[in-house]
C-alpha cells in the first residue's frame, strides 16, 4: 500500500499551530470535522489520547503516527499535519515532532489499518531529507507530491 494513493490535499495541514501533543490531536480532528470527514470529534480525540497513554506513537525522524479504529468509519482517513516549529510529543524523547500522519480506520478493517501503519512507518524511515522537504513545502499539493516521490522510490 502507498499512502499517496489514498491521500487527498484537503487532508493536509501545513501550518499546525499547536504547542503540545493533545492540542495537536484536537487541531487535526477539528479540521477533519470542519471538512465533514468525521462526526464524533470528542470520541476520536478521547480514543487517540487513550492510545497515546499506552505508548507514544512518535516513531523517530521528527515524526509521529497517531492512530485509532472507529466503528462509524466506512473507509480509512489519513491526515497529514506539519508543524514548522515542532511539537514536544514524547516526554522520553526530547526531539520535536514536525511531521504527523494521523490514521483513522474502520474497526472491521484491521488488515488495512496495519497496511497503512506499515506504509507510514516505511515512508518516515526513508530519509531526514523527506522531513525537511515536507516542512518547507509551500502548498498542500506539494506535500502530496513529496510523499508520492519518496514512496515511488520503493518501486
């Protein structure tokens, strides 16, 4: 699976203003609600925070992959968030997170959920250059293009 095949430009936010992990999760979920991709934002935020309490979804290379499964979804939602200033995300790792891939999946699609998580991890592990390009991108379309470029490197 390649993220760029299901990623849409309206699901990219290049100017996140949050100053901590909880605010970031709320900011991303609020954006999804504004564009009618989700309905129960409070439940989603609660589930994402519960998942973070099990263990941080920060995975290195200035990136994090918060994720959860939801009954009301019919198809996965992938949301890309970029913070130019960086967000303290994991208390045990003092490095700031700049690139976030939020994954929301239907409860009845665990294999798809795992495939998306694997694709996200594979993309993030590719290069520090990827993160620098994403953070300096000037349009949402460019973010999707950069992700596609790095994912095609696997082919």
